[in-house]
C-alpha cells in the first residue's frame, strides 16, 4: 500500500511539473495578466464595475491544475494598482483525495480596501481561507451586487476554465510574492 501511495504521489507531482513548465516557459505574465483582465471586463460588466472600485487587482491569467489522488496547481500573476504593475505573485496549491484529471483556468482577486492590501503585503504568503474574507462571484450573485452593496475585502472571478478535473479531497492554497 505504501509503495502505491508513493507512486501515485510521484505521478501527481510529475504531471503538475510538466504542465507548469510547458505553461510558463518564457511567459510574459504582465502582458497576459493585462489581456486576461481586459477580456474579463469585456465579458463580465460586474467585474469592470468592481475593478473601478478596487484598491488593486491580483490577476492570475493561467493556473494549471492536475492530479491523480495527489494533485497540485500552480500559476503566476501580477498585482495591478490603477492599471500599473506593482508586483509579481504565484499561486500554489496541493490536494489529496479522490481526484483525477487536468485543467487550466485563470482568476482575478479584487482587493477592495487597505486591510486586504496590507494583509497581502505584510503576510508571508496569503493562504486562501485565512485572512480577509473572499467572495467568489458567480452569475447568481452578480445580479444582486451594486457599488453600494460591495462590503467584502476581496472579490474573486474565475475565468477561462479548460479541461476536466473531478473529485473530492482536501486542498490548501497559498499566494506568495515573487522577488523580480
């Protein structure tokens, strides 16, 4: 049993490494982040409205996720304040459970106040689920949000989902500033 678990873990890590290397080799993260945000704004008017009110936007244009029992995901992104680049970040996650597949997607975090920005700046990485409250926007919620009802620290939009990943399990995710 132990031998099978190690083999499965090794396979999961190898899949993520291969996908991440092919997805990010020579990537122009800043240009991709700006293009992804522009496309998100064009397809989701609410994202544009929230972006106009946000203190900053952290955009991960491509996250690659893969796994078989053991999985992981990785992506690099850019922090934009009023459209200007102020930092580079990565998003890394690991998971364990009944899962199989591979997919890619992007996401944007709209940091609405100084509290969210300070947490991102002062913490040694940002673990999703810890720290400021994050609200993931879906079509149903989008109908009820207005500029006067925006009261949470961070709003998230997920976009460009491709591939298939299915399963249930435990996952931890962390966002860390890159020194570039």
